[in-house]
C-alpha cells in the first residue's frame, strides 16, 4: 500500500464502493467495470479509478475488476477484515437505536457494552445487552479488546464521558453529542451532528426557492 496520505473523502467513497461490491457479490455478479461502479454509487469512472489508485493496481484493462477480489481488498483497506468491538455510553433513545441497528454487525462492528449513570436505566436490557454502570467500563474494554467508543449522551456530559473512555484505553471516538470535545493528541474522533445535516438541507432548499423568485 502506498504511504501517501489518503484524503478522507476517498476513504468515505471507498466505504460506499465496498458496500456496492457486496451487493453485486450477493447478486452473483463476478466482474464489474469502473463505469458500472461509478453509475452504482453516483460518481464518475475517473473518480473510482483515482480513489482505487491510492492503494495499488486493481483490475485488468478491458476486463474490469473481479468483484470478490476487489470487495476483499476494499474491506481489508478499511480494516474490516477483522471484528471491531464497540463501547457505547448513553442508554437513551439514540443509544437504543444504535444498539438495535443491524448495519453494524454486517460490517464487522459489534457493540459489546452499553453504559449509563442513570440508575433507572442501569440493569435494563437493550438488544440482549445489559446497561451497565460506568465503573464497569474498564472491565468490558479489557475483556473484548475494544478500541472504539460511541458517545450518545447530552452535551453537558460528553466531555466527562470521553475523558473516561480515553483514560481507560479507547483510541477512537464517534461522538453524537453536539459539542466540541477536547481530546489528547493521537485520539481519533468523528462528530455526527444530525441537526447540521438537516440545516444543510434547509439551506439548499431555501437557496433553490430564492433562485425561482
């Protein structure tokens, strides 16, 4: 694999390519061209080839890509050739939705521990997982070798939760709390703010409406 830095947008598209290839494989399709991948995911053929070129030479000119091989390569590049245990903090409505989301398991992600500090939630079950008190987190992290945490708590509690996750060895955070978090260098974080995504949609709709005035 090449050592140059890969743009995050490329990694995002690679994930989309990987899921598209899985669908092709399930449908019994054995070869695919860059044009067919592009059409299936909504980008240009040149973009597909450029993205894949970051990671090596794939496919045969005039023939295309072997679906199973390219699917295996993309999953390996994304780190999906292994299982990833996840730690989730926040057993509210969002936490429940994340625990019951079947798309995680199909990509090798498994929530192995759900935690909360609300006594009315501790001890209850979500998708066969018992909601545990925060002090049980180190034990679960060590047992499963977890490296990734998901934060699904109110903004006021998010920094304390992340600090505790990092203190106990988690190296990457998926944060659903709409707040900026301070993390030590070397800790990976990605923020998911659903309101921001909706506001982008309302902006674009408003812009379209203004153009027709």
